[in-house]
C-alpha cells in the first residue's frame, strides 16, 4: 500500500479506532455528596466497567496526591463483580475521606487504569470530581484580610475572664484562710493530698457553668474562647497531647485514638471557636447554646477510665 493511501486511511478511521478503545472500558469517579462542611466525611468511588477479556490494573485511588485539607481513611476497598445486563466486568474502589478545609472547592484529579494485551496496552482515565465546602457559620459582615489578625478596640467584655479569675482567686484565698483557722493542721494536709478532679468532671462542670450563666448572651466571644480552652485542657489531661499550644489542625492530626465521627464533631467545635476568635465572625445564640450541649456530650462519650 502506498504511503499516501495509508495516511488517508489512518486519518479517516482514526476517530473510530479511538472510540472503539474507549468503549472497551468506562471509568467514572464520583463523590456521595458534592456539598459538605469542615469535619464531614465524604465517600469517594471509582468504577470501571470493562470487557471480560481485559485485565484491568493501575494505580487508581492509591495514586491520589496528598492534600493538606484532606485525610484519607485507610486504603481503598476494592470489589469485583459481573454485570447481569451486559455480561461485562465491574471493578469498584471505595475510599472515605475527611475534610479539613473551612470553605471553598476541592477537586479530586482523574484516576487512571490500564489493560495490558498481548499486542497492545490500553489506558483509561476517569473524569475529575469536585466537592464544595461551605462555611459552618452564616457570615453577616465579610471581614477583609483574614490571613492576618486584626486589632479590635478594647471593650469591657474583653476583661470578663480576667475579672472572673481574680474574683475566684480572692474567694479561694478567703476560703483557705478560714479553713486553716478553724481546722487542725493535720486535716488541712489531708485535704491538700486528695487527688485532683478527673479531667471529664472538670470539663463538664466548666461547660455547665457557661450554660448556666448563658455567657454567650453577654460575652459571645468569651463563651467560644472558654469552650475551646475547656476542650483543649480535657484533651491534654486525658490524651496526653499538647492541645493548649497546638493549632486545631495539629490536634486533628495528633488525635488518633477516637472514632472518625467523634473526631469530626470535635474538629467542628474547635474550628467554630477559631472563626469567632480570629475572624470576628458572629454566631447566633441558638448555635452557641447547641455547641455547649454538643461539647458536654462529646466529653462524656470520650472520657477515659
């Protein structure tokens, strides 16, 4: 066959050959929910439907690149079956992924597979998959320059925690003075030697105090700061991690011994507190009260001993 005729046939039949190759296998990449919030778990599924004579291999979901806003839960779970309608084979990979982004789009790149035949090799690629992460709080006034901390005017409410601490110290000092004056020295020493309150009881009492005083009505920012500090102290005492000094993301990565659902709830509570503290976002009173209840329930379910 002359060279010109061969080129003409290749140009004419090339698209049909490409279409025939693509029909040998159909690859798709999907997520179970395309709109989530920070701390949610999403389910990622890669599906390959292919001719029975092919042997599908390739990296698949194992080749997903690392992402600082995602945490892959273990390795992909693979299943194989045969379609009753078409007789073609079906290969499925499932993977759970936890989201750490506060808001914005996350895109999963296409996954790739290949089929090696005696005379040639076919390559197949899926579509990309996208997920939108929506904010957990309704923003009334969009702040500018979120990447830097903005100085805000000093208010009396900023000193509530200091005033509360000072008054508490004075009361404790007066109480100790009268106890030492009225009781023998031996009794005082026995009281001092008693073990400190358990971490879960300490956290629950502090959270119930916020709930009883409805601190969010007079000092909403202080209410969220106190909630975050109470949870972080509980984590530091119970799970022996540096929670008081670490960022919320570092806590999520260091905390390995609780279930994904409980970890997601904790991340949501801490991230809400961070947004109120650093981004000057407002949180409705109803959500403030609900977050305190969720924190009390979380401490009860995750106490040790």
